[in-house]
C-alpha cells in the first residue's frame, strides 16, 4: 500500500490543502442544517411510514454528500469492521413463488462492443420476444461466471461491475402479454435465470402515470424497474451506500443500453417519477429497498389506460442475514429526493438546463479514436462475459487510440428524461495520465464537445494518484485514471435533490461504459474510491467548485504464467 494510515501525521504541512469559497459556504450550510439532518432521522424511521420531505431542500443532499466523504481523518477515526457471519445474501429470494425459467438459447448479435457503446439504441419499433428479454436481463445483470472459494463457497459474478461485489441492485419487469409470458409484474432471479410473478395483469399504466406520462414509457411493451436493497451494500459501506446505489445502477444501465443497441431494441431511461406508486407496485418498504430507475424497452405497444388495483402483496422473502442495521442517512436523502406527484415528474423533465461548459484555454491534445473500420472486433457478448475488475496493473503504456475510444464511449448521449444542452453531461471527466503513447504524463480535463484533452499540469503524478484513491495501488500502477466531477450546487439548483441521484447515476453509467470499452480492447479497468476534497484540490483551480462522483483506473493487467 502507498499509505500507512497508522503512521500518518495529520497536519497541513504533511498534506497541504487549499480552502475555496465553495467549501467554506458548504461548511456554513452544514452547520445550519446539522440539527435538521439528525432530527429528521427520527421522523423518517416511524414504523412503515416515512416523513415526506421537500425535493428543493437541497441542503440535505449537500449535507449527505459532505458527511459521507472520505478523508484521512475519517479513516483514522473509523472503527468499523466486517461481520462476516452476518454478511447478507447476494440474491433476493421470494419464497413460495413459482420460477418461470428464461430461455437460455440467447440471440447472438456479433455486434462489436465499441460499436454498441458508440451508438444510441434504435427508435424503430419491432416486436420484443421472450428471448430478447432474456438477452437483455442476462447481459445487464445476469450471472456470467461462478467460482468456488475455499472456506467461502460459490461466488456468482454478474454482468456489470458492483462495489464490493455485493450486488445490491435488483431488477423487475412490468410486461404486456408476450408469447411465453403473460402480462404481469415479475422479479428477475439472476441466480436461477428465471422470473417470478408478483402481480398478474398489465400494470404498465401505473408506471406511465407515475412518470407524468413520459413519452418514452408510454408505448414500451416492457418497463424495467431497478431497485436497491440497501443493507446488502451497507453491511460493508454503511451510509456511503447511497452513493453506491447509483454507481452500481449506472454500471448496470451502461450494460443495458449497450445490449439494447446490439439487439436493436429501443431503450430509454426514466429517473423522474412519483416514487410512492412505483414502490407500491412492488410493495417495497423504502427503508429497506426502493426503486431507483425505470427503463422503457421497445416501442409501439401502449398499455391499457385503466389502472389495475394494487393491493399489498405481503410476499415472503428469505432473510438477507441474521440481523440488519439501518442507516438513517440513506432513508433521509432518498425521501428528500423523492417526487410527490406525477406533476413533479413532468416538471423534472422540463427543468432548466445547466449552463454550457467553459471553453478550453490551455494546451490541447486531440483524441485519436479508431474509425469504424479499425475498431477492435470483440463482440459485446464476449466482453460482458469476460469483464472483470483489475487487482493490479502493469505499467505498460495505453495507446492513445485506446484511451480515445474509452473516452468517446463514456460521453455518448444518454437516452434519459432529464434535460441538459445537446451533448452535455452533468459530469466532466478529469484524468491523471501516467503512460499513454503520444500524450505527455500529467493532469487533464476532457472537453467532450471538442473531443480534446486540455493539459492542466504536466508531470509524473503516480504517487499522488495512489494517494487520492485511498492509497490503493491500482491508481498508481494504471496507465490512466479517470475521475467524474460535477458542479453539484448547480445541479441541485436545477433539479432539486433528485439531481443528486442523477449525477451519481450518470457517473456510474459513464464508468460502466469505460469498463466495457477497456475490456473490448484487451485492457482492464477497476473502479476505486477516493478522498473527495483532495481530488477537487488536486485538479484546482479548474475543478475548484466541483464534487467528485466516480473514479476508474485503466490499463493492462499482468498475464498469468
């Protein structure tokens, strides 16, 4: 490890930091709202009810983000340990419900992964078969390989990367009648590759109405629902889990959009919806599990306008672990970022776009991505089946074309319901480049519209990169490290607390795309965590008022001999 925390001296001279106006204002805000934050915890945990909060009380999102930051001091004070005997099950298991096996003879598209990542899903209507649905579920969140570890048992690795391999995101589908599958609401069981019916009948109109009649959901024959069972991740990461909710939802959605593109199935994401009816459809207790996103799959098949009744399900579910612990900060922010009514969801889609990005005044280096004719030909199916997370990198240089392909994939348009200027994202990409042929080592910011990298500082920053990533060696060993940073106050001003969900999810989705693009080229990647404020300070003054959302290291792993 690069840092020995037990011997670390906490002083400004040991690790100098700079104070900026944003951080000063934020600290003042936290003092003002500290009492609100902790008093609200009591009102949020009263039985099954949750006190409703204002999406526009954005101090709650800022406070959560501040209180879940990593710092040298927070790590030194941390006394948390993992109770391995109480580790939650990685799968949700409904008891007493018949499993409906999904077809295992999946379509083979042979579409190169980089092409699937660089293109948007089609909008051309076509019938959606059960085999198509099985393909999308498998390559989004299916079990791609199994491994038995002595003393632990079988480990099931999934299609998309997940913090700690704890796999806390569950998928459900609401479908119309299709050959081999009657209309209903189903839970996807990745372990058995099966569906279990929770409700019988076409309930898509519930979701259409909850979204404020999002046009992309209106005629989708299948609506995907993604939820987070918080305790599965909080067992290890505690209150910080709510960040991971959207990181890991994002990597899953990166897979979904690429798989939909390869299969030529229309796909669109909906993040703005009235939370209560959506969670009620699945009969979820949001202090334990809550829906994070909806995804419309297919077009041309509108639901019936009559909304079916939704009595409580009261279905038996296998316990996750012998005991569980609640982290009120998660419930507070999830409730504070919830939308009350379909009208709120409509307003979400018409929120004021963010201001355009500033021009690049520094030294610029153009990207050099492969053309379509020269793209690596590894198919999306091959890449997802073989994707992993690197534990160590060699210091082998990454080709500029490979890095260009990765960055190009990351910033492709996202078919979703929140508005920004055309081609603009909530997050900006900052890089520490260690070894990329044709690109000097240094710190960079990526200007996506211009397809240019702006050099902020030249030099060898391997040691600093490792320190920023909580002393994890991969960030120092990698060829390049990419950080997603955003102007969080501006996002919250435009979208309310719901914008916090969007910013974190978008960063996870961009990270998921970079994972796939790296493995498509024979490279490797791994997501890492970080010292929040130190990352901002490292990229200052360019990133002075920004917050870091995600970090991914890119490079080559040593071949086993």
